């Protein structure tokens, strides 16, 4: 039987150089008071953040600044943002930054109208509370990185530091930002390492949505284009952040790849990365999943040879002259070389994850992988062997 699928796309994306100038006008659609959620501003990007606040204030928006979002946001912090949003009686939440700021904004919107704390609405609890999308506050996402795709997804990822678990809010259409503003000028000053790891996330979103049983022709179209963009532009953006064309292209790739995971989902590397960050939250998202890639490529290869051959040929067009088996087998080496060129680390031990946490990472990965239906889902022994190799691998 030919496959059926349903699709939800992002409603409103304003894209391109200078598009952030419309932030005030966009905000006025939703009211007069906005909570702007950001991480502490990196020195290199202070002018970009200030510019957005000025645009909002010039439009007559009252700004309540919450600038304490953090990488891998905690449930406690999101609850706090939600409580401030209630006290200040805000009309909308603006997530200004990368995935952490945007996810915190989505979480604050949820907490504004839903009691019990954000953790009760996540996949980590047995009987999550229901989310009523009509009660959520409008969310505007303004990106300052190119990688998480959060501006066009219904996902909000968070961690519980007491339980040492990283998970996500139950994905519902209402968690999708109402408007996303993607202005590549906002990204030009992102430092090289952050450019590399967030850019790797673009590749990972596209790859995992495509190399999966639940992919479909629309995911394939978007994913292959996003991967082509990352393969041809990420190193340039990493080496020269002021390369406007590379930044523009990566912003397109980020948005396409975000749409891919909205249409499908991520898979094993994200689950392994999530389990690792649950134990060591200082690790950045893109970095955590990059270390899982060589192993994931090995385990997926027998099931997705033609897909992986297409991906390999996007990185190395000369592979057009060899058969699918040979092209697909080259992918692992291609990705390792790419990661090395981007200065991305390659093992859990290198990232400082304690040996004592390995067993817990295995258990958490097995728990979350139980939801995967892909052909490449592995047995306990296989996942255990994967985690072992991820811990100590050297390339
Ligand atoms: Fe991701």
C-alpha cells in the first residue's frame, strides 16, 4: 500500500536580510506588552540583541526582558519565566536567540496559561497534563543562530536537573511559534564553534527526518536540499562568519531542516545526545549529537543504503560514479572528516562525561528509543556496544 501522511507547516516565516526591522510591526499584531526571552547576551552579539529591543520599543511595545535563559533550559527556569509572564500580564512571548531562548519562550507561553509546572507537560512523566493550544500566548521567534530549527517546530526541549533527565514538552501544533523572523544579519557575529555545532544540527535534523521509516517525499525534498546547503556552506560560515552568502544559505538550511523534523522527527542521535546532556548539561546540543553520528551511520547503513548514498553524493559529487553501496559506505568517513574540519569533538569522554554516567545514559537511551519504529532500532546489546564506542572513540 502506498504511504499516507499528514503535514503541518509553519504559518508565517519572515525571511531575509533586514527582516528583523519588521519585529515591531509583527509584535503589534498581538498586543502592546512582550516578554523578550534571551540567554545572557554573548559579547559578540550584543549589538544584534540591542537592535531588536530598540525596534520593539520604537514601535511602542512594552518590553519585559527575561535574559536568563540558558543552554539546555531547565524546567525550573521555564516555570519562573512563566510566573513573571503572568505577573506582568504580557500579551506575547518573543524568543530571541537560538533554540534555548526560543524553547524557553515556548515553555513560558505554556506556563502562562497552564498550571502545575512545565515538567507535567513533558514526555518524561507517565500521565502528562493536557495542553490547550487556544490558551497559549502567541510566540514570536527571532533567530540569532542557524541550527536548531526551533522557530518552525512545535518542540521545546528542557531538562530537569534534579532528575538529571532531558526531555521535551509534548509536541502540539499550538507550540509552533506564530511568527518566525529569520534575518541572517543577526547571525554574522556568532562565534566559530557555535556556528559549527549549531550548523551540524541542521544536517542532523535533515538526515534523521529523511533516513527513517516515517520519511515521505516532502521530507526527502526538504532534507536533501538542507543537507546540500550544510555540506556546501557550513565550513565557509565557520571559517569566516562575515561570509554573508554562507550565513544566508545556512539560515535557509536551518529553516528547511526545522520543517523536516516538524513533518517527521529526529531519531537516535538526538536521543543519545539528550541522554548525555541529561548527565552533563554544559555540553551543547549540536556537539552532543555529533558524537553519536559515526555509530548511527554504521547501524543505519544496512537499512537505508540508497538514502545514505544520496547524502554522501551531496558531500562528494564524485560518488555519482560508484554504486549505492560504495557511496553509502563512504558516508561515515565523510562525516568524520567534516566534523574534524569544523572543530567538533568526537567522544563522550573527550566532552568530560563521567564514566559513572555511562550506564544511566544507556538506560535513558533505551527508554526513549522504545518510541522509535525505524528499521534500524537496535537491541539492548547493540545500543550498549554503541554507547561504549561513543564514549571512547577517537578519529
Ligand atoms: Fe537538534
